[in-house]
C-alpha cells in the first residue's frame, strides 16, 4: 500500500528569548484527537519543535478522507522546567491558555481559563441571595444550572460534568441585575498531562490545498537588570570611578542599555542586602538598568565594567542572567591586590 502524505497544517513555537526555534514545549494529543487523526487518515509528527499534521492524499492531491469542519485539540506542556524564568505573563497553577483559529487561517488571542474536573466545586463570588449558577458550553448551550436561595445559604456550588465532552465552558453567577462569568476548561486528560495551553484548530476545506502555518508566540520576560559590584580592597573614592556601560548595542543591533548607579546606603528592600555581598574591605555598588531588559539566550556583547578616570575596561563582557536564574541579579567581584 502506498501513501501520499501532504501537509494539512503546522504549529510552531516562537519565543523572544531564542534567536531560533523554541523546543521548550511539547505537544500533547488527547485520546479524542488521536482517534480523530486515525479516522481522518492523518499523521502527526514533531520535528525540531514543530508539529506537522499530514493527510493521506490520492494521486491528484485530494484527501482520501476529509475532516473539514472537525476540530483538532492540541495541548502544550513544558519540557524545560526553566521556561517560566524566561517567559512573560506565564500563569501557573490550574490556569490554562486557550486559543482557537478564528479566523480559520490564524490563531486568535489567548483566553485564560481555569481547569475544572468532571466533578468540581465553585465558591460563590456574591453574598446576595438568591443566586443562580449555570454552566454552558462554547456554543452557549446551558449544560447545568442550580439556584442557591436564602434558606439554602451555601457558600459554594458543585457540578457533576461526567459524560460531557472536553472543551471550553463558561460559568455564570447571576444575582439581581449582576452577572459574573468565569472562563473554564474541561479536560481531565490534558490536566493530568500537565498541559498549560490548549489549541483548538478547526479544519477548513482550504487547508487541504493551502496548509496554514500556525505560530504560538511567547514574549521574553522583561525585568530590571541589576549588577551588584563588590570591589574588594577598593576605597570608596576608587570604587566611585567604576561604571557599567553598554558599547555593543550598535554591533548587536539592539537598544542601548543605560544604567543608574546606586550606592549601598540607598539600596531599597527590593535590592539584595549590601551587608551580605561583601566584607569589611569591600565597597558594594549597584548598577541597575533604567529600562526593563528582556531575557535573551544570545549574550549581549560589550556591556562592560570600566574605570571612568582612564577609560580602562576591567571586564569586556559582563554576564547576563541565564534561563536557570529566577531573577536578574548578577553579582560581580573585582579585587585590587
């Protein structure tokens, strides 16, 4: 038996931290999606961090089985435990980032949803009674509802969603003229797999002739870059002549980093304690960036420690926080014999 496999769609991960492909995330195909792939003669493969979904075609390129109108659900989970150190706006816990291809050729904005199990409880947000709580699906169909009265003054409600298909849900609390909504997502399988994002990709007939390339983009974490200079055997006057400058921004084609000098007596509670950084013979000075600095894998060249009185460069390339660092505090030791 011969197969003529053609691309139906691809999903790639882009991240501001990396100059190239991001392989920090893995793709999770729940059993429902795996069955859909099998029935539609589709094959899913991951190559260099990119998901490729292929379809079996006849010699003319038409699909042997069309899944037009069906939706593939794909979960994302972290393969790199340091992913949170380099990623902006990443929410933890039971929060899921939900995205659909609307319009069909591109991914819409992410919606943050709370994972719920087949049986779950929800704490009511309003003390007013009566209050009606309902659960509806993505199409707006009401699936479950209950009302808490003054006589039955519970602080929470419970729902049993056993037997319902996985997918996006909306929980609504209505009391008087006020309605509060909570975005939820039902999928025990993806929840158990540790997925923190889910993509719902509705297959359009045009995918079989013009396969879309979907990209899930993550921004690099931005923070104040802090260089704590510990100058051993330096006098205060000598330490005052040291400075951190950025002379490599043009060469790197990036914005220039500008640093503010902060003496140890002006450290704030948000800074590392100066007394824990150096001994009695050390001068401790902080140089912190005036703007937020995005994390990046590629080192920034020529962020230098210099002696301003002579222009001597003491350190050509200061280190930057790596993916293994949860903060942007960098401690630099210099010693005068």
